[in-house]
C-alpha cells in the first residue's frame, strides 16, 4: 500500500513538473514572386518576414522565476536550404523574473528590439527604407543581453559581448522605449568595434484609429562602404486599416551620406489576413538613387503569401 501511495505521489509530482514546462515548435513560411529593376522575375523567400523554423521552451522554477531557451534557423523556400551555421538566428538560454530577462548565447541585440518598430511597408522587403545607405548588425554570437520589465510604459535593454568571444571587436547596444495607448517612441544606440560603426536610431508612432503614423531617423558614423562615412536617413509613413483584414502601408524614405547626394524611395504595400496565421501581400517600391552614391535604382514589386505556425 505504501509503495502504491509513493508511486502515485511520484506520478503526481512529475505531472505537476510537466505542467510547469513547455516546448513549442514554431516558424514562418514566406514566399513571394517579384522583380527588381534590371533583373528578371523570380520566386524568392522572405518577402514580408524571414522564413524560419524554431524551437522554444520555458520551465517554471517557482518563486516567480522561469528558465527558457530559443533555437531558431532561417530557411530558404527557394530550395529548402539553411545556413551552414545551424540555428543561425538564435541559440540562447534565458532566465526571467521580476527583475526582467537575461539571455546568454546568440540572440538579437538591444538595437534590433526597436529598429524596425516604426517602419512603413510592414518593415519588410517592400519598405521604402530599403533605400537607406546605412545599416546595422542586429544579432551577435556569445551575447549577454538584459531587458528590464515595463515600468509605467517604459522599458529598456542592453546587450554586449565579452572580449574573449569577439577578438575582432565587440558589438554592443542599448535601447529604451515608451509605449502607452496609441503612443510609441524609442531610442537605440549601437557600437560595432569590429568596423568602427556607430549608429543611433530614433523612431515613433501614433495610432489615430483611422491610420497609424510612423516616423524614424537613423544616423551612422564610420559607415562601411560609404564615401564620407557619415549617413543620415529618415522615413515617414502610415499604416491604414481599410477593413478588419486589409491594411495599406505607405512610406517615403531618404538617405544622405556626407560626401554624396540624397537617395530616396516611395513604397506602398498591402497585407490581407486570410486567417489568423496566413497573410497575402503585395507591394512596390520606386527608387531615385544618385550616381554619386554608387548604387543604381532598385525599383521593385512583389506579391506573396506568409504563413506562421
């Protein structure tokens, strides 16, 4: 009888432990048909979102603490291939509680948390900001990342690498944002010591109901591949809900290096929710690039479909 009771107690305890932990398989399958100026039409992967597959899980440790993990890899729907580096997007372990969240391993950095938050064109390949001449590095290996909990709408994050893990130079970043009702505003800063680039992002949005207004400004110093090294870029846009399922996004972006003329682009995109997990989309981008910056116009149009699971 005692053995039976002990066995039942063990089963009950293991059942409780199983109930307190979970593992999820998730992903995005996004494929589009499109054409860029000067090239032929093609079928490609990741028009609205990068196609990917991942595993994530959490376990409740009690006392308000939980441990988690995230393994995520990009998938190319053209041929089913993946990056030679398995789990090239994320591979980390995290600890969360009332203090916030700490992540250790490969993950997106603090700048990436806010970088595209106010980007028109659904922050995708259809965005007018694709004309920007400056970019950023949104993820890092062997990264130490910390995000605060939200305090009255404010939250912040910081990320860096140890010198021993980044012999060519550490990637460090921080961001702070405020979100309350229709308002959102964020500031981010990133330093990449491997190439000397420093970047500052300021963006925000305001939801009027009939439209969400979007704006962002990004400036970099020691920008790779740009004469003069300093680039100032901005974009303005709006997301306009035309129905419960259909949203139209329009935007204008410009980018000016210190030793060149201004490149600009106009973009328009539409997304139609076929279901909670499937979206059909279409859009185009019209560019006006100057020869002084060394890049030709990349006018672009695409139609595609994205499914999340």
